[in-house]
C-alpha cells in the first residue's frame, strides 16, 4: 500500500554524486484526546457515597449537609477550582454553605460521569432536567 518510489529520494549532499538515500516511511500518528484526563476514580467514589444517601439532597438542605459531612469524613477532596473562591472552602460542608448550587451540580456531574464509565445504573437518583 505504501511503497517508496525510486524517483523519490534524498541526496545527502547537493552535488548529486553521492549515493541516494530513500525516504523512510513512518506510520500515521494516533490522534490523542486533548486536555486533562477525567478523574473517573474520584467520580466513582463521590457517586458511591452519593447513592448511599437516599434523601433528596438536590432540594433538601439537611440531606445535602449530611451528604457533605459524609464526603468530608471519607476525606474526599473538593474541586481544585473551588480553592479560588473567597472565602476558601476547605471541605464539602463549607462549599455547600458558600455556594450550594455549584456543589449540587458537582455531585450530579460525578454521578453522571460514574454512570457513563461503569455499568452501574445510578442515574435513577437524579431528577429529570428538561
């Protein structure tokens, strides 16, 4: 399929009197995905803890507080981007106090990503967003 033709050659010097060196063929490069790789294990850990809480943590403040306390007890790290908030949350509980909506979005995202990369049917606990 990919053959070198004798007409395509490279001369090491410009005089043309030296032996010609054929062009080397290299296989096409594999296209890689750009950007950082997703933290699948982190998503699975958060989703595992989230699925254990049967409460309506999306709408109930007490259930969300209990879920965040469980995440803190499990020493699950918060998002790195949250370190730039003012004031800085150093735990899931503080992050939920400061910006509840973003914490709920993060928990929903972790559940969706864990379901995407595993065969566990965890999407049943998320509300329908249409």
